[in-house]
């Protein structure tokens, strides 16, 4: 698992904003789906801290991770 530090002063308030910040400023190989950024299309749906959520509508402050760190996002591959 890779760990990233996000500059909250330079990043928007949503988990998707943090993902975009990481992709643009730290690790261009980070891959995730997104589209509308409005909570309508569901493209950015992911499992965040064990719950299904939309990265574009979930605030970073809503995450339970210490120090408002970006939550661990997991992907379950098909068997």
C-alpha cells in the first residue's frame, strides 16, 4: 500500500479532490474513475474505510483516519 501526504491548504475538501491532487502533484500513475464530480453518475464509487461511498461527495473530514489522512481504499478483484 502506498502512503501519500496531501496538502490540505492546496486541496479541495472532498476525497476525490485529494485523489486528483495526488495524481497531479505526487504520483501520475494513480488510477481511479471519475466523471461528473456532482454525485450523480456514480463513476467515482469506491469502498472507503469499509463503506461504499462516492469520492466526489465524501468529505475528507468525514473519514475516520488519524490526522484526516486519506482513507485506505481497497479493490476486490473477482475470483
